C-alpha cells in the first residue's frame, strides 16, 4: 500500500487538482496510475460527492486514449425509456419522435473513454447491451438490426454495493464481474483526516480570489468543529459550506460559533431509518404507523413460524437435548406466554406414564413414542398459536371501524385520525371487507 506521497503521485495530484495526503487516497491514486496505461475496465466505488469522476479523468488522461474523446454519463439521470438511445443511438422511425438517425455515445466516443457514473441505476435491459460492448465491442442501434463496432474503454462508478444489487436481482452478475476487473475504492472525506482542512483552505481561497475578497481563516476551535463533522455529502458538501462562509461572514476569522451556523445540526446518518412521513399526507402510500404495523405483523409471523418449526420437530420424533439447552431463552419465553413448548414438555413429563426423554448413545432425545396421548394437546396449541398471529389484524380492523364510526364513515377524516392516507384507508377497507354502516 502506498502510504507515502511519492513524486509520481504528487505530480498526478498537481496535474488533476487533487488535494490531500491521506494514505487511503494515495493508495487509490496509485492503483489509478498503474491501470491507466492498460485497456482494462475499472470500477470505482465510493460515496456520492467523494470525487469518483476525478479518478476517471486521471485514468483517461494517463492512458494512450488521452487524445481521444472522454464523456461522463450519469446513468441515474437518464430516463429508462431513452437510455438505450442515448448510449447506442437509434434509427429514423425507431420510436415516436425519432425523426432522424442519431449516433449514441458509444459510437461518438470511439477510441476514447466513457465514464458511466451510478452504474447501479442502469436498467437490466441496458445492462445486457453494455455487456455485449464490453465482451465483443459490438452494439446495435435502437430500431436497427445492423451490428456496429466500437473501440471504447469503459470506466464505471457506483455509490451502492453492487454485490447486494446482484443478490436482489437488480444488477447482472456477469456484468458486475466484467466491470470489476480493477476495483478502486475512493475514501469518504471523513476518513481523510487533515485533508478536510486542506480542502477547506483551497475552496475558500479560490472563491475569495474569484470574488476579489480576503480568504477566511479558522480558529483552533473551528477546526475541531470542522473535522468532527461527518460530511455525508463529502467534498461537494464541504465546498458548498466553504463558499457560503466566504461570501456571507463579515469577519475573515471564523470561530466555532460562526462555523456551526453553516453545519447541519442533525448529522445525516448512514444507518437505516424509518421513512420520514408524518400524518396522512395526500398521495402518500406509507406512514410510520403503517411501517410499525408491518414490523409487528412480520415479527408475529416469524415467532409463529418458529413455534411451528419446533413443534414440527417434536412430531417428527427427534429433538436433541443440546438443541433445547442452547435455546433455553426461547422456551422460557414460550412458557411465560403459557402456550409454548416448555409448558407442553412439563405437562407431558408429569402426566404421561412414559418418560419424556430416553438415552441413546449418551445423548438425550425426544421421540414421538414418548408423546403418545399428547398429539391432541400439541395440535390444540398449534391452532392457538395460529390464532395469535391474527390478533394484530383484528386490532387494526377494530381501530379502522372505530375511526370510521367516530367520523360518521367519512373516510377523509377517519384517515386523518388514523394517521394514514385516504388511499391507504380505502385499501384497508377493501382488505378487511368493511361495510358502510351509514
């Protein structure tokens, strides 16, 4: 790993305007410099705003294709219906509005480099076309049957985990491995240490020079505030804050209090969070109340399935003592509910003339023979557990009925009381077959 800032890497930084000396940044730059002279496909990963496009320009600028065209395309910004035409071109009459033949980016960038940003947003159908270009250098225009050739190097970038997208069926696995020939990971700004201050100085100086004003300086306390912020928007967000401060602050010495005015109070977390929708907003299909209902239903379903699994294993005839001891907490919880396996086991052991456990090769097992006479008991409990899984649905049904009756079956006001959209209430009424009692 390149921890030191070698003369070659420093020369690249100077040429392409890269600021910073973080080891992770130097390592990523070193990989870019090594792969640039080749024609290998590169996949750049990193958070939004971390500078992935700069790496694509470095790879193109240091390659034998540097005198050829370079184009950067944001796959997420092109509508799904037109992306094939944009990338591969179309013939006259291929679709409504196609008044003339049009060359796509893969044809106009022949002998150059295409940077495909947000590659994870590319539609599955377009991914198939891209794979053909990468494997054979061939493509077909929309509305044509003629195969065309192109000699283009592809550099792709993503701010999402493409392997997870592959597992969800949103991204082709073969395309992922074809793109990921050489991976480059661009570090987020929060992991680059002192680079934050260097970039802040660079941005404020450039903006002050452009607007013929004095650059600002940070106090020691302000530096600590700056470096403690996580910058979810990375370099793009830092530049925005630097320019605001340079333009709006009357003093050229920025203290912590002045800096905090430009930094968001609630730092954006990268952890999962509930959708921030409150009340029954018109056009909103999901509210936090509905999400909570869904979570509770899913939890109840999981618990019920787990209970059925354990009881099924009992009926099947083999549950090891080791399994029981390892999951003692589960059985204690079931016992506290009064409907669980531990209760069943205790009753059977006390009342049955046959021992519940038998020894086989020093291992305690439960056999179906030992449960004779208790089948009905187990089936009754299984039925009871199935009824439990419906309890939340029953409560929701009752809540909807109560709200409707309270508002004289005026659905708009009932939806407001329930904190859901009117459209969602219609769906629930249909789901539970609730009749208008007016």
